[in-house]
C-alpha cells in the first residue's frame, strides 16, 4: 500500500468544501446587497410620503405617515426628523445573516427651488 493512496479523494473533498464556502459567501453578499437596495427604496418612499404629508398640511405628524409608509414597504422607521422644509428618515429592513440582523438607509425629501 502506498502512502499517497486516497489523497485524490481528499483533494476533491477539500475542493468541494471550498466551492461550497465560496458559493455561500457570494449568496450572502448578494442577499445583503438586495436588502440594502430594498432599504434604500423604502427610505425614499418613506421620506417622500412624510414630506408630502408635511407640505400639504394634511397631517399633523408627518412622521406617523412615514411610519405607515415604511411598514407598507416591509421596513421599520428608525428615525424621522423635520429639518426646515426637509424630512430626513432612516429606515431598516431585516437581513438574515448571522453577523448582521438589519440594514439601514437614510433618505431626505424636501422642496427644490425652481429659480
């Protein structure tokens, strides 16, 4: 019996394990990027909804409108601040990774001068 018998099998097992780890890493990064994009879209929609309610004067609390808009986008409103004529919101969406549970994004909506 030679000492290197079965080494090809072990090399294949290691190669398969390495490929599986690489695929899992790529899938995790891809999932995180998708969640970040979802959070960005939810933040934009939330800021626009809150700002629209603020400018129209129809809502006494634009952040409550923003909270509903965030919930409709499967996100959670983390903060909502009125800065002058602008509404600044931060929303987060859940992320299913062991080292990070949520992804947050910030968005601002305000009037633009037409001059």
